[in-house]
């Protein structure tokens, strides 16, 4: 018996009852709308938006891995920093590691990891909220090490890394360098977070901001465009996996769809800067084809 597949099997809208909503849901998720707000605007169920959000996050992760395969080698310094947020409550912290090209502003990696926050809570909060599930000690070092290892695979001549003075970064770099016998593969440039009070000199702070600008700009965009990541908000993410998927979708929008800066007339994106594309993409280009994990390495 000859087995065939329909065209729907290879579309990103496979098995969806409302396939026409996939593109507007992607745009509204990046714009910072909540699931129920999107459902009211599009006239569908919130569960439909949640299903599409999970699918978009998974597709964005596969798309990002496939684009790194097409990219080849990294030819610029990479700024690495963690974006601090929380999931469900402020006791369950989530740190999203972001690796951004210093010159192109291309987001090379997005990796979230959960850790426990401060144990100092009032008696009322201890009675209302249960203690979160314990996290693995050293999870930030492991997450950083995994991210840097993926970046090193794209940097045969070594990686120029720029970060702040977080001790987890030094530990991860030392662990990676011990695995390689032929010298140091990561050239680490540290810019500590200085005291920004009026009594201190601003030269050190200005130098740090210039070096870390690519990552700082990405974090500002995330806090501006995502309601559940703002400093003072009643919005929150319920699952760390969904928050990570939404962050990956945001990275795809930043790399391929959004212009590098909207204050200048140049129509250029970070993906165009690194040579992945020749023009600005749309959500239709991003959702043109279904991706399969077994066909993508990395």
C-alpha cells in the first residue's frame, strides 16, 4: 500500500481548527498581550491561544537552531547576560541567559533556568504560599556552560565574550577551558556593574554601558513589550517552559522581523547584518514551513 502525506502535514498549522489565527497570535504575543486579551480580540477561546502559543514557542526554538546551522561561524564579540524575571510568584525566579552580538545585535542564544529566590518572607506570605520545588545547586553555572558550549561550536578560532562580574560566568568559563588542552578558547572581558550614585565617577559606568549595550537593549525591549516581565505588574507567567518559548519567539522577531533601530530609515535587521537574510521578514515567512526536530542538529 502506498502511503502519502497531505500538504497540511508539512504546514505549521497542522491539526489546527483555526489555522488563520496563527499569524495574528504570534504578532499579539510579541506585542505583550495576554492570552485572554488575544482571545477576546480574535473571537476565540483562551485555550486556543494557549495551544498556539506553545506551538509557536516550539517552532521558534527549532527555527533558531536551523538558522544557526545556516549561519556557520560567529565573527563578532558576544555579550552575555541573564534577564531576571519570575514565574507564578516572586519566590520562583527565572533567569533567561541571552547571548547577543555586540555589533549586529543578533540574538545567538536564549536559555532560561529556574532558581529559588530569597527565603526572607513575612509570616503571612509563608502561610499563603507553599515553598517552591527545590532547584539543582549550581543551575546557573550549568546553564551558562551549556550556552557557551553551543557558541564555542560556532567559533573555531575562539569566542570573544563580554559579560559582567557574576561569579557563575567565571566558573562556567573555567569549566569549559579545562575540557580543552590547547589553551583558552574563551577570551573573557569583564565589565562589573559600578556604583551609580551621584558621588561616584560616571566614566566606569559609561564604559560598562557601552560594552554591554547590545544585551541591555534586548532586555529593555523585553520589559517594554512583555507585560509579565515588567518591574511593577500584576501579570505573570504560569510555567517556565511557556515563558521560555515566548522569549524564543521574541528573539526570532528581534532577529528577522524588527528593524535594528526604528529611528533611522535603513530597513535592516540583525539577521541581515550577519548575512542570514537579504530583506526584512514577516510572520508569514517565519511560519512558511513546519520544522522537524529530527532534521535539525544542535
